[in-house]
C-alpha cells in the first residue's frame, strides 16, 4: 500500500501543476501559437486589474503606436494617444475608493488580419466593490486589436469595452432571473453567439 501511494505521488509530481482552462473559443481562426500568445495577454491583462497593478497595465501596449485607443465601459469619451494612456493608467493619485475588482475573461476569439495584426473579441465577467457601495456584477463584450513587434510579442494598440444597449441589458437581467427548470431557462442568450447564458 505504501509503495502504491509513493508511486501515485511520484506520478503526480512528474505531471506538474494542472494547466489553467483555456478561454479560447472554438471559432478562433488564428494559428495556435498566435492565439495562445494573445490568450496569455488577455489573461494577464485581467490579472493586473484584479491585483490592482495599475502601473504595469500600460506595459502591455505598443509604445511605438502613435494613436493607441482605449474605451472603458465606464467612460463617455475615448482615451487616445500615449499621453492619454499614461494619464488614465498612471493617475497622479491612487484611487482609494476601489476595494476589490475581479475580471474573468472568456469566449476569446482571435483572428489574424496579417502576420503582425490580430483582432480579438471576448467577454468579461466583472465583480466590482467600492468601499462605500455594495458589490455589483456585470458582463460586457470586448474588442481589441494587437500588433506583433520585432521581439515576437503581441501588444495592444486598440481596446474597447462594448456595453449592451439599456433595453437589451434589462432583458438580459430578466432572463437570468427565470426560475430553474422553466422551459426557457438555460437557453443561451442571443442564440448562444454571445456566451451570455442564463445561469
């Protein structure tokens, strides 16, 4: 018995840590290496937000791009240019009102437009807590464009969070509230194309 236990432990040690579940969607058409590289960037992007590592987020952008563009769901205007990104991601004073942020990306689709340009779309599930407000949850779509540099790495040059229209968002909330077992419950939102399931 002891020998069997030691054999199992040795096999587990050789296997190493379990690989995190991929967020790539089956509709991804980019070559595997490029898709996985961009997947790693998207996961790290979310991880930096979750850690509150605001000062390092801009490192993921192409520093040579003259007019990078960023639009967060919370903004009413685009952030454009390197100076704009610096001001947004590296503000003069730290935002102490944010208590916790947890972003979970999923449904990542990656498509190459050329050898050095890729477009990606995915969804983010967001849990957000301000110190003076109750926690809230939201789902939103993301569209981004990446450029591969001479070092072989991909970098953001465009990022936009796409909120649903108010009417569709309210409908989505009502659909999520359908009682378990009701015939319509469990059907994917928007015929399964968006990934917004009623669960």
